[in-house]
């Protein structure tokens, strides 16, 4: 980034359906009428500095703003443009006035900008910023007072929208609770969780955690309705009837009528943590046991099997275990789709798949079929259809569930589709897996976890699933330590609450913040100073990475 050059990246289709945009756009429209022909522009940005909307009626100012790309879709975060009203307000978390030469980039030095961060009315998290830009000389105090006033109006409107949304959800919740036979009822959105006494009394401990986790995921998908069944850690099944709460074209959340099936089963002992003695797979949660049983039934009968699940849940491990237990005399072959787009490579891969599937003694595992391009996917589907009765080998495919559509032809060729649960839905298995991996990488058996360390491991959402947990335990086992592994021995990644899969750079940044907080006894101000960032930036990054200082001590 050079002062002589302006590089404000462009982002297609900025989100105009957010609470911020819906609240701010009518206010900006009214301001445009009031400021007609004045050289003043009003705009809002999201929290990343993307300009969502710009209102200006002065022709000369419009030309100047377009010249510097201060227009919808362009990003004016500090990391791209340096010191500027929008970026600096977002980075510092406070109102700022940037005029003339205070701008880092020379092209912006003709402008005077007053920008004010906009916060969520209840969570107080950063939503974006309101910005006034002008080329007119005048009182900076008056300009800033005007910007603060408009930002306050936008926040008040967001609060009103949020209130209407939550009142609508509360109304639907009350209707569900007051029906003739209400039973257990749960209602939630991103900000609110409500449950009646019947549900809170019936679902406690790990069952409560698992139910809320599943319900949040279902509520997060605005098109999900109907009935879903989930297995709870206690062995019971929760049948959820989902009703979306929609008001004024907006999704206000979901109401769940809950039916509990079965009785809680005794918690299995740690020594009895194998899902199946023949398969030698660790875990005893109902979600996992059901996936294993369904997969085993399909495999034993020779049915083509599609294993779906997030990255790292153990799909290939399950396929290998099935072959080990029930594939006597059959050869296991594993292949992945070719990354090269070369026609020769593609033709060779398809030929090999076809050759292997006509061999009766072969079990072929095709991994990550969701990565197949459309053309290769169609060609593989056609190949399998052509083989039809000639395919005497057994096919097992793996893919990620979010990547497979309901009408996917390749999936429909398999007689059985089984979804392998993510680790966050196997709360009770985390302890079993942690001990298993510790014995695997420290076979002497002299090490163990302290209760607090196990609790910390169980709290982590493990976005990369079993693969990530194994990596953490392998790292612990390779480091010299005493017989007991304590909380302070755990790596930074096991101390967060975010389920977002991070890039390598993001993971390094998260770990630096965590180590800094642990070194400073969770003092945010001193850690921010050590890292050379503002306290507002520190809090923003902590929210992004799911870092809670109180959980680090």
C-alpha cells in the first residue's frame, strides 16, 4: 500500500438484506432529500469496510467519489486504504473525523469524512459504520455531531427491527406453549433461546447441550422445516417439528415442538468406548453408533454405500474398519478424483474406476466426490450407470453433506447413504477419543488428563472434527511433560468457542492472541499493547475467533 496509489478492492453483490442495511437505507433516502444539491454524501458499510450504499445528489461530488472508488461494493478497510474515515472508525471502534492530509492515500485528501461505528443494540458487536463525506470546508464539530445523530437513528431502527423480530418469535412460542397439548417447546434465533418448563425439566446435561446445538444449526438454515430426528447422548431420540417464524419478509427464528422417544441409558464406562468390537472404532454416542450400524448393514449386504460428513469426521476410517471386519478375501482400493484437468489423466482415472468395479473381490473407496467438477461428475455417473449389472465390486463413496443436492444422480446410484456425525455432536465421545489417542501416541500408558483439561477439550467445538482432536493429542504426546496433562499444557486451538474453519494465517493470528492473553493473565489491554493493535481491534478479533478471556485462567 503506497500513499500515491489507491487500491480499494471491489466485492460483488454486497449484502443489502442485513439488519443494518434494512434499518439504514430508508434513513439514507430521507437524508438524500434533505441534503439535495449539497456536496455531502451519506453511506453505510458493513463491518469489513464494504460500502453497502451511497446516497449523493451533488453532481460534482458524485464525480469525485467515483474517481476514488468510494462507491458501493468497494472495500475501504484500513488494511487496503490506510487511514480514512470508514476504515479508521471500524478499526478503532469509535467515531472519527478524518480531513484532508490526515488521509493516508493522496487521492482522498480533498475530502472531509466523519464516520461513526454502528453497534448491535443488544450484543454490542460491530455491524458496520455510517459515513459522511464532503468537499466543503466547515465546522468539523457540526459534521461529526450530524454523523453521530444519524448513526444513533440507525441503531434505534435496528433495535426496533430486532424487537419486532423477537416479539414475533415470542408470540409464536407462546402459541405453541398454549396449545391444547403443548409438550416440550423450544424457540430460538441468533440472539434468543426460550424453552418451556416441560423441556427444561426433561432435557438436562449433555442432552440439553446436544439439543440446543442441533436446533441452532437447523434454525440457521432458513429453508429447513418439517420434522427432524436427532439422537441424544443419553440414548433417547428427540423428534423436532420445526416451524419457521417469518414476519415482514424476514426470518425471525424457529419454534420447535419436541417429542422425546425412549429412556436415558446408563453412561458407558470409559473402558467400554468401542462402538463395535469387530470394527475397533472408538465412540459410544447414539449418533455415531447409528451411523456405524447403518454403514455395517449396507457393507455386509454388498450395497453401494455413500458416506457423508464434514471433513475429518472419520469417513475413510469407517470404510477401512468395515473392510477390515467384513472384507475377508477382498482387496481394498482407495482413490480420489484427479486434481488435474488433463483429459488424459481424467480418462485414465475413469478407466481405472471401471476396471476395479468389475472385479468381484474389490472394495473401491472413492473419496471426496464433492470435489468433482460438473463434467467429471456427469461422466462418472454415466460410467456407473453403464456398468449396471456388470459391476460386481463394491463401491463406497465419501463426500461432504452440504455439497450434495437432494436430486444428485451420483448419490442416488448408491443403495445406502449414511451421514457420519461431526465431533461436536458426539459430546460424550471426546473424552474417549482423547484417551484413545493419548494411549496411541504414548503407549507406555503413564500419562492422563486432568479433569479440567478434559472439560476444556469437551468445550471446544472442533471445527475440523476427529482429525483435529487427534492432531492436538499427537502434539501433546510428543512434548515432554509430566504424567498429568493440565489445562495449561493444551494448545491455543482447544481454548476457543468458534466453529469456523480457519485459514493458516487466521490460525496463526488466533494463536498469537491466545498466547498473549495467557501470558498477561487475560488482561486484554496489555495484550493489545504487546501485539501493537488497539483494544477495539483486539475485542473484534476475540469475537471473531471465539476467544473468551475468562476461560483461559
